[in-house]
C-alpha cells in the first residue's frame, strides 16, 4: 500500500491537461472501514494538499457525524476520488474528474482496501463508476434509491454549497438518509465526534 500510495502521489500522467501542476490527493490505508469515493479535489484541497478541506468537506463530516480527526484518520476512512488532481474550473463549477485516474489507479487501490464495509459514492462520476448497473443515471434517482445499496454502499449528492437548492428541494435526504449514515459510521468506527 505504501508503494502504491507513493506511485499515485507521484503521478504526472495528465499534467499537460491540468490547469495547475499535478498534485494527486487521496488518503488510503489497508485497514480503512469506510471509503469516501468523491469526484476530484477542488482548488482549496489542491492548495492545502488535504482532501475535502473546504465547505463541502465540512458538510460531509457533519453528514457522517465525525470530527476532523476521525475523518482524516486513514486507518478508519479512505478517501479516493475519481480524479486525484484539481481538474480546473468550468462554467458551473469544477470540471469533471480526469478519466485517466480511474483507468490507471482505481482497481489497484480498491484491491488493497480489503476491510471496507461502507462506500460513500458521492456525485455523478463516482456513481457511474461504482454503480454501473443502476437503471436511472440521475443523481437524484440514485440517491432516492439508496436503500437498494444499503448498508454497504450509500450514494450521496455532492455536499457542495452549490447544491443548497437540491438539499432544500429534497428534505427527505437529511431526514431519512443522514441519521442512517451516522448510525452506520458509529457502528464501523465508533463515536468520533
């Protein structure tokens, strides 16, 4: 795992296509019980070198009911986005994650994460990869069908502040899904507030 981590964090495969120098960001450990499968680091995460070090991460940790310390403990929580480097800015947010990362690294990393009991599949790109057999490709439909994947996989909308309208339009998400998520996280890694 250490060798693989060094290889991934040294990757420059798509450097010419990135707006900033490559800086692969992930968190892995063979004992991790939970996998956060996100999209790609934002510019703040790129600048800090820490995944989810932004308002999205604050919301995600609140959803999970964990402290920063617990979230950033790789022996408990692995963080493996679909793209490891900041992809750049698009018209309505960050660009999609670079596809090269999943093709080059995803299977190799997931093979090493043998203790996983819960995968949080965040957003369209992660859901497309982790849930290829879903019948509806919309994030809303996939998240609405969360019980179909529970208790080992949980599809989530992106916790970005840009999704405030989605959260307001779908109050069932915080009322139904978040309590179940927090209970499952407690079962797997304890009360980590």
